[in-house]
C-alpha cells in the first residue's frame, strides 16, 4: 500500500497564489505595453517606438508565462519551482537592497522584508522536505562515527 502524500504547507499555497496573481498582472502589463507602443508609434509616425513597445511587451509576456509556470509548479510540488522561487527571492533581496540605496526607502524596505521572509520560509526544513530538496547548510552539525581503538 502506498503511503499518502503529506499535505501541502499553507505558505506554499500562498506563494503559488501570489505567483498566479503576479502572472495575471504581468499579462495585463504586457498587453498595455503592446498598446502603448502602437499608440505612441502611430502618434509620432515612428516604427522604432512600435518595435520598442513590441519588444517590451514580449519580455513582460515571457515573465508572465514564467510566473504562471512557477505557480503551477508550486501547486504540483515540482522541485524546479522551489529552486525558481528561491532564486527569485534572492534576486528580490538584492533589488530591495539596491532600492534602499536609491530614493524609495519605504518601498525598498518592504521589498527586502517580503523577499527575506519568502526566502526564509522556502529554506525552512518542512518546506524543503515537502519538495524533496536535500539541502543542508554547511554549518549543520553532524556527528562523526567514532571507531573503537584498534579497528581499521
């Protein structure tokens, strides 16, 4: 008889739902960028603005598809989705620090705190076990096997 799968941690469900919301907003933003590029290009009769809007829209659309795939991967318990979320959380920590250096102190602090909490949660042992990620930080203490004297 197969053992039942453990239930999904609540935080993973929250992160997956947030990734899905980000994907929907990015999809909306991609179409807005497509439209803005087309309208600006038509207003000043410039094909380079249309191309710029198209390129920006394609990049944001690719990000929307990536965010949707990560949301699905988190719901479906895919290991690659855990790695993608940890990588995105690390990038957001870096961007939060860079934003702190700029003029937006409150926004940078909020981004830094949220990304730090997400990274801390994803690196917690129960979440790692649920995703099947064998991660042990180098500072983890492991007892060494002691051999009795005279044995080889």
